């Protein structure tokens, strides 16, 4: 499902402020697995997550998603691949506060051929599933933190992706809301989704739903724990 081969990411290459964020990482994530990239701040886990999620391109090495080598796709094809196959849950949610809940959820479908009526129907189905259908007309700024995250999850799922990636998804949640998030991830795993989470939260990486943990330190993969 997902494979990295000697993947490296360098920022500001050749400049005094050069940073090697990921150093020659090779790993494999099977279809339907929940994988965790674990490590402290600066370990490279978020950068590796963006490479897996087709939101960035490696400096060297190769990245495969769904059997496709995405690391060599031209930019417009990489964007299209991400839009069609990957759902992203951002740490800061990245919702637009002045838009309604429904409008935020349908945003990923705006640049696609999906008819507006179909996009809205798909979004409402997700909001109903996540217990937010009654809030669909509320502006995002009127929601609680837990509700915002569920909107972010709905937005990540609206393009019906096979792969879901989440960057520190419980960073701004209390333990109860973090538990709700993990319950939703469990449901998605049961549906065959492949989920990759970057986190240093033990509530996440110690959870029974996690199949494999990749430990990151200083941009390197230092340990793999399969359960």
C-alpha cells in the first residue's frame, strides 16, 4: 500500500540554513493497517507524513502509494493523485472559520468534476455519521474543539480516500475527545482504510488499533514495532 525506499528530504539545500529533515528512511505499510510515526518534535515524523501524503516531494529516494511511484509524478499529477486518493487531517484543523460546516467539508470536491448536489449530499452523509448534521449551517468559529476536529475528519473523508493521514490529531484535545477520535479511526480501519498518524501521544501509539509503530529520531527510522 505504502512504501518508502531510502527517502530523504532536505530543506534549503546547499544554504547555510540547510536542514535534513528525513534521512534515508525505508519502510512499508500494508493495506488496511493503522501505522504510527512516533518521535519527539524535530524527529522528522511530520515531514515523512507529508511525503507519504503526497503533500511534498522527497529530495532523494522513492515513495510509493497504492502501488504508484508518487515521488516522480509531475506536480499537477501529484496534486490530482492526492486529491483522489488521500485524506489529510491537519494538526491545526485548517478550517475556514467564516464558512459554514457544510462549506468546509465540500471544499476538497470543488476542483473536481463532482456535481455540487452530489458533493453536498456526500458531505451531509459524513456529518450525519459524525453526529454533526444538526450543525451543518453553523460557522466553524461557533464550534467546540471536538466538533472542529470532526469537521476536519469529514473534510478528509469527503473525497472517499483509500489513505488517511493525520498530523498530531490529538494535540489540542482532552483525553475524552482523543478517545472519540480513536474510535472513529477504528471504524475507518474496519472499512479497510489505511491510516498513518504522526504523534508523540501515548494515548494514540499505545492504542490497540495500531498495527505498526515507526520510531523516528533526528530524521532517521530507528525502530519498527509490529503488533
